[in-house]
C-alpha cells in the first residue's frame, strides 16, 4: 500500500475517501495522526483552498497528499456562503448556528427562488510543490427547505433537498448520499484522473 496523507481530520471524509482509494492500493493517513495542524483556509475559491491544504499536508508529512474543500452555494445569496460555509455564522460557528442563520436569511425567499448546490473540489499533489496537481470537482443540485428535517449527514443537510427528491439530505441513508453527493462525484473524477495519469493504477 502507498501511504498518502489526507488533509482533513473528518472521520466521515476519511472513510468515504479511503474506501474509494483502497482498490488503487492507497492507504490514507489523516494529517492529525501525524501531528499536523490544519492549514489556514485563506483562498477565495474551493480550488485555492483545496490546493493550499494539500500542499501544506504534503510539506509537513513528506508524502503525497489529498485534500477536499466544499460548501454550499445559494442562488438567492449570490452564491453564498460558498467558501465561507463552515464559518458562515462566525469563526468556529457550529453546524447548527450556520444552518439557523441560512434559514433566517432565506425566510422571505419563496420556494421557486431557493435553489442551491453543494460544491466539492478534491486535490492531489505528489509532493508539496507539485507543479501538476490533479483535481476533481463535483456538484449536487437542490433547494433549501423552509425548515430543517432529518438527523443524518452534517452541516446544511437538514435543509438541503436534492433535485428530484422530497427528502432532505439528512433524511437520506448514508450509502445513498455517498453515491450521489458532490464529494462522491469529485472523488470519482479524481480517481479517473489518477488512473488516466497512471499515478496509481488499479489492480
Ligand atoms: P470544509 O470542511 O472546509 O470543506 O467545509 C465545508 C463546509 O461546507 C462544512 O462545514 C459544511 O458547512 C458545508 N458542507 C460541505 N459538504 C457538506 C455536506 O455534504 N453536507 C452538509 N454540509 C456540507
């Protein structure tokens, strides 16, 4: 197995990414297990943040690195909170506080204008200053419910209704979400790019 550092401490992401990459002979090691502090997310785009997180982890671990950056874009908020999704209600804000603020901001917005999407960018660098990082991107279209429902998922899931569904993302079984989510799509795109570049070929 080839060791690759994951620029995240989120156990859900580790499970999801780890199972997708295991067939390619990759063992993901979370940066926290190597004593690496998270990078500051100073980028203006998901891509910038994903890249700076991957480069930071690769430099500290002296290993290839994988990272992801994601968020929700609400059309009635001009695409916000976007890259600020995790700190929408302030630095260190809880998921519950961010979700409550989003629903307050949209209180007067009618159903037809509550369209939104999750976006995820994953980045792979072979080493810290890799001039040719590999990138995968995925989106998941939907709309914002008037009130939260469900206890699965995390973040904005209780208020996100995927297009073509009546359930919120927090009401979907995890396996179902993990097949169709922005993160799953981004990862599949990255795995295809890794294959295409022969970085780690499948058995
Ligand atoms: P990241 O961990 O820096 O990528 O921050 C992502 C933020 O976007 C999270 O804190 C959530 O608020 C939101 N987010 C991203 N993906 C999801 C998802 O699948 N469900 C719910 N919220 C998400």
